[in-house]
């Protein structure tokens, strides 16, 4: 008897880059829970409607997805895995459309932000923010979109019977999005001797040198800080919540570093301990 | 004989929060150069079309304005001043509109991001991104906007003859935007004994502990790091450019700290030395 497929919540629709990330982690036999907004991913997982949530957290051209940092901070879910997806953007239209017909180009704001050069080279085109790349292709085919073309994955054009007018619209070929998988339970600890990534969130006491002291807990143990992201604290202007990723080995001095970091910080929480997407280096493949 | 008014480039239109920031710095006798996009501010100043550019860099609820960090990095302009503007958002409509008529609410994406609770409380309202708060009020009155209401400053409603349907839409009353003024020349050095803010940008060599070492140049001299923001390096996935603000005093150990920081970093550049908006503390008024 086979197991029922795992339910995975994504923002967007079948054929989106988030769908590709979900398939990378769990294979193609998954039951997808498409969500219009990012916060609905977190609610779907918290309520049990989905077993996993797939959350884009950072793009190598456009930078962090702020809203998802904020959502990781307020929801009590665990980060259980990390995936990297190569992002190649196409200009997608209905099969009867030629480039000269296109005035408005719709896509998710993160996708638009990765194609700034394309818009600079085509000043007559208007960028129209939409909720999803693949969902916009579907809406385009159903003539429910106030645009003549969409920026999105070639896979979405195939799925919905649309045509690809141009390929590789992204500002740089080295375009990757890093996704996190979130769940209600922690991931099993990475095997001893393998690489482990630890995501933590904390605030700091006031005063000079507090961030330096906190990062010292990591640096003095030879661990690699692969990411630091600061987000504002609502109601306390110019105070920040810090999100930090540390790369270590599963039997290294990680717990000692975390205890020391916790001693320097306030509101400290481990978001997750998991295997890094690329097997240990902090660079893309 | 009076001097001609200073020309100041802003993103957006008369009545916007950027306009308020320009008036805060230079008074109301200015000649405004309204720009649809942020990068046009930088081009206007670089070309001499404007003497100053006013750049929103960070909001205390929504966080950094990424694009403007990237533009500070690629343009060779100097940061010469900092201003803080209290941001109060109103729901603005044509005088004959009542709340029940409103389906789509347009505003700049940064303004929409400061009013998440308002949209959560009104799930039938659709947020429509637009290029400017004040410009959208003007377009609303001219019936050139695909929306029935705009989120923006009360001042814009007054200016363009629109009505305020609701006030204080922002998620939290402590809502401030920090603006930077950019110019072709450096600012005069702040007077000895007064507070000085220094903005720098740099990348780091690979390897564990490099950020900790760089921040040590600041921390060991008792200087206050008020901001750290990382932005991706195009074409080098998961490598970052760091933007750092340091608060010191104009005759303190600042130049020693900068020399030491430069020794730890790569591609180091001072963006500007200027008087902080709030006279020395790193907190909002």
C-alpha cells in the first residue's frame, strides 16, 4: 500500500518557481496547496492543512524577500530544509501575440526586480506587478490579465499553452532563488560529520559593539556566517531584528556558539537546523 | 539680489513625503524636479539638472528601500544630509466617493507595505501598486487611475482637492521614513564636537570571521553601528555588498576606525560624512 502524497503549500500556482522548489525537495508526487499570499503558506502549515510550506527567502539578484523573514519571525514553525532553484525568465504571451503588440508585462514583483535591464532596454514596456508568475500565464491565456505578456518560467508557458517570445530576461545568468521548507516539527538532526546550517533570529541590547560581540560567538569558533539580514521592529524606529545563518558541521562547536550567541542577544530563537542546499559551501553551484 | 532657488530632485510629485523631506532640508523656496523613478534622481544630480537629490532609504515599519542602496553603490554621488519624516497615511478619494464604493486602493509599494493591517482588516480591498502617493491622488482626481482610492499624505488630498476618508492607516503610529540628500560634492565636515554620521559601503574577503573582524574596527573604538544592510552582488550568488552607518563625533576616533575598516574590507568607499537627522542619538525623536 502506498503512502498518500505529501501536501505542500506554495505561494503561486502549478508551474511556478515555488512549484519547482517543492518538486526538488519532495519529487513530483506531491499534493500542492496553492496560496495567493505568503502568509497563507504559514497558516496552511500551522493549521495542518499542509505538511510543508515552501518559502522563497532570497534571490541572488534581487535580494531578500522581506515579508518572509517577518513571517518566519512571527510564526512558530521550524525551518527543515533549504533548496536552490536556477531562475530563468521568459517573456510569455498568447500564441497570436507578437512583441510589437506588447505594452504591459505582468509578473511577481520579485521577478520584475530580476529583469531591470530588460525594462531599461525596452522603455515603452510597462511593468505590472502581479501575484504569481505561473498564475499570471494562466490568467493571460484566460484573458483575465490587464497585460499582453508575462515574465515567468518556460514550464508555465508549456503547461498553459502559451508562447515564449524571448528567453533569459534575467539581469544575469547566475540567477538563483533560495527557498526554505517550513514544518510544524523540527527536522531530524543532520548526520554527524555532515554540514549543518543553523538559522537564528534575535534582537540586541542597546549600545555600541553589541552586534560585534554577538557575531564574535560565531567567528571565534571558526564557523561561517553565510547571511545577516536585519528587519525593523514595529514601534521602535531604527531598532532591528537580526536573522543570521551559520554554517558548521553537525558535530562541531555549533551548540557552544549558539549558547554564547544567546548570552549576547535578546529574544533569541533557533528557527531551524538543516542540511544546506549545496552540501556545505556557502556558494551557489 | 536674491539667490535662485535650489533645484531638488525627488521621486514622485508635489505633495509627496519626498517633497516634505526636501522642504525639511531646504525650506519651501525650492525648485522641484519630480522623477517617476528613483534612478532618475541620481541621473538628475549627476548631470547637474538638480543640485540635490532626496532619496528615501529606510522606513521604520517596512524596512530598507533596496533599490536606493543599489543606486548609492553604483553612482559616485555623496551623501550630504539625513532627514526623518513622520509618515501618516490617509485613505484619499474623490469628494463624491464613500468607503463602500472603494474596491481598489493604489499607492507606492512602500506605503502599501506600511498598511498591512488596514488591508487585513478590509479583505475586500485590493492593493494596487503605483509610482507615487501624491501623483496617484492627482491621477485619481483626473480619473486616470484604475482605483477608487489612494493611500497618501493628507497634504496631497488638500493640494489636489480630494477628500480624506480615513486617517492613520499605518500599522503603527511610530512610522518614520529616513531620507538621504545626495549631491555631486561632499558636505562640509560637521563642526568639531558635534555628532557625525558616516555611511560606508564595502565587500569582504571570503572565509569565516571577516564580517566580525570588519565590525571590530568600529566596536573597539566605542563607535555606534546604527545600521547594517546587505545587498546581493550580481553574478556572485550569496556574496554581499555591506552598507554600514557609524555614529561618532566629528573629532573622535572616526578616521582611525575607517582606516582600520578599510584594511579589513574590499571595494571600500565612504558614501558620506554628515550631521545625523536627530542630533546624535540613533533613535527617532
